[in-house]
């Protein structure tokens, strides 16, 4: 059974850092693209960072240069290192398995199937 479990969320002051982890089981981790998705209160989910099976990374502009996505296939774990956090980064963050991805005009566009329950990140002073 496919499972993704996030950890590492919490409350941090603006400008601070957090590292999220996503532990995976139940599927061949190394063969799938994976994404981090966040959902702020009152908004829909938005993917913010993706990593392909062969290690290419993609970021939405809102987090580019501040967040780093990575994966460790031997541990079946994906990470999101977040820095220079802003109050607008406050959201529920979850990881998901990409079921299909397209590259329209060079832009990565994922669809995901399985996802975790999420971990809350709150940025406030």
C-alpha cells in the first residue's frame, strides 16, 4: 500500500528555516517524480517544488532561490529545505507522487495521485 508521511513542520519566525521530510513506502520510490504541494487557508493546493526520478528539479517562482528539494533514494525519502521564510509561506505542506508530468513550453506540469496528510508550517513573529 502506497504511503507518504511528512514531518518537520512547525512554527518559525520570518527569515527562519525549516527542513521537511517525506518518507515513502509501498512503491518503487526511485522511479517516480515527486512534488511538494502547499495549501494555505482559503486557497487551493499549489505545487511548489518537484524532483524527477533522474534528479532534475523545478520550482515555482514564489519559492525559487529560497527552497531546495532533494531526494535520497536509498532512504526512500524526499526533503524540502526552506529558507528565508515569509509569513505568506504559511500553509499545510504535503508531498505527493507524480502520476503524469508534461513539459509545456519547457514548464514542468505535474499531476499527482497519492499524497500524504501534510505537515503544518506557520511563519509568524
